[in-house]
C-alpha cells in the first residue's frame, strides 16, 4: 500500500559515513513504520525499496564522495511492506576543517506530476539492470538526459517545481 506524505511534512535523517542512522525525526519514524530504537545504528538502506534503481544510488554516492549535494526522487519501503515516495536532498555534514562527518537528508512530498515521469523511467532502468547491471541502467538515465539536453540536476529540479 502506498503511504503519502503531507504537503508540509519534512522527513529528516542523519547517518555516519558508513550510512548507519544516527538521527531520525518523528515524521521519518511514522512514514517508515519503525521506532527510533529500531532505526538508530541501522544501515539507512533498511528502507530501500526493491523498485529503486541501483544506478540512482550509485550517482548519489558518487556525488556525496565529492562533497556535492544531490536531489533525487526515491521510493522507500516501510517496516510493514508499504511504500512511499519522497523528493530527497542529501548533503555531506562537515566539521569546521571541511572533513566529512556523515550525511544529512531532508525529504519532502514529491510533485505527483514528476512521479508520472519518474515511475516509468525507474521501471525501465530496473529492467535494464536485470540484464545489463548498473551500467545498463545508468545508460538509460544518461540517454534521457542527452535527449532532453539537460543535466541530472536540471531534470530532477524541474520535475519537482
């Protein structure tokens, strides 16, 4: 069953550099159907949905390793096997000397019109991953960006507007 975020909801989480959860807000717990105790210290991928292309996470980690923020549409699964879509912004948390400490993510309700484009794109990417791996999935995304003449950021941000 799909769970929908409210328009004014913000899901917030923090992780360490290995992706283990160090903080979640109340809305995160409600949406994910987990308690704080069940989440803290666990890998953030505890909520990874199988319909989420690995190529998007590859792009996310590449960007974060360069200390660049990223926006993405993400489908998450809940403890009770429900799911919910988010528009995520993920950044690197830094100390005063510019050393990475962990990751900070804020998610909000995705634009429903954006999901009409993202869902079939992700389905096509997943299909490509089954036969050709992440490289084939990434090629699907790259081809779309080249066809539209936009960067990944331009596409994702324009879809959320």
